[in-house]
């Protein structure tokens, strides 16, 4: 049967190519096309909505998959950028701390322990932070605490692996200080508002806005001489007062306090 059909097909092809365009086989082909073509067009039109729906569905799933992939890549990119920025900020803080250490302020025998702020006081009455280094690291009570910008405060509570630092902005904080240049002596005092002032500066001392204030390192002080504290913002003097009223802007940004160093004598 298959052989007969094969022979019949060969015969038809042979006759098709040998006869003219007006032959019987060509005519039959044209008649078939005239019948089938409308059916093909109708079928194509009838199935087009289904094909379009299928293609739309396939494109939708493909788009959703691509969108999910792009979201994952974006999240990874954001995480990478955030990590890189945090690392850059930390490196900048460490470089500033090293620069302060290299300034020759601290005695050659002094050792600096690097720590990170892990908690802050939750009350407005006290300005303290907790750091992740303590007695096990060699830190002692009343050790000075600095960062790359200047004086932060002093250690007031101590545990094996942590310590509480009272900031110079605390209302119970007092630091022996002096104005440079000039050398006018006074005491830096904190406040409930977090502002710091320089008190007990003799009215006859010449103090100007813009001058720097550093630790004086006077006998009995827990701070060595020359640690930067801040810059004078305003100077006031009343006729009946013995001392000047001096407002100081601290060099340390206590709102962004992160990496600090404890000065071990």
C-alpha cells in the first residue's frame, strides 16, 4: 500500500512538472487552494485571540520572572553599596583617630584602645554612651575618651567587656581647659541641653570668637594637655560679673558618635 502511494506521488510530481500551467494537475491545485485558503484564513482569525492570549501570558510570566531577578540584583547592589559606604566611613574615622594620636598630644607611653559605641543614654538629664570595651581591655575608671575630632568624655562606669562614658556635654561634666592662642584658663561645663560653655575665665583675659579650646592638663586633671575640645562661638561680659560668659561649639559631633578611643596612661 505504501509503495503504491509512493509511486502515485512520484507520478503526480512528474506530471506536474512536465505539463503546462494550464494542465489538469495545475488546475486541480488552484481549485484546492481556492477552497482551502478561506478556511485557513478563517481558522487563523478564529485562533488569533487564543494565540495572542497565550503569547501575552507567556510574556507576562517572563516579565515577572525578569522583574524578580532585577529586584534581587538591585537589593544585592544596595546592600553592597551600603556596606561599602559604612566601611569608608569607618576607615575615615580610624584615619582621623590615628592622625590625632600622631599629633604628639599623648605621652609616648600612652596606649589607645579602639571601641565602638553600642548604646546611648535614654534620658535628657544625662549624656552618656556605652562602648564595647572594658576592664578586660585594660580600661580603667576616669580614663579619657577621644575620637578623631577631639575630646569625647571620660569613663565613669566599668565592666569586664563594656564601659560607660560620660560625655563632655553632660551637665555633671567639667574639664580643665584653656584658650589657644592666648592661654586663658577656664573649665568646660556641659548642660541639660547638651551645649557646652567655658566658665571661670577672668574678665581681663582677651578671648575672641573663633579661637580654639583645648584641655589644659593642669595638675590633678585626668586629661593630658592639648586635646581639642571646640571653638569659641560667642563671648559675653556683664559689668558686674567677674568672669566671661563663653559659648563653645564642640569639635566632636555627638549625634554621630561611633568609633572612639580610650586613652590608657
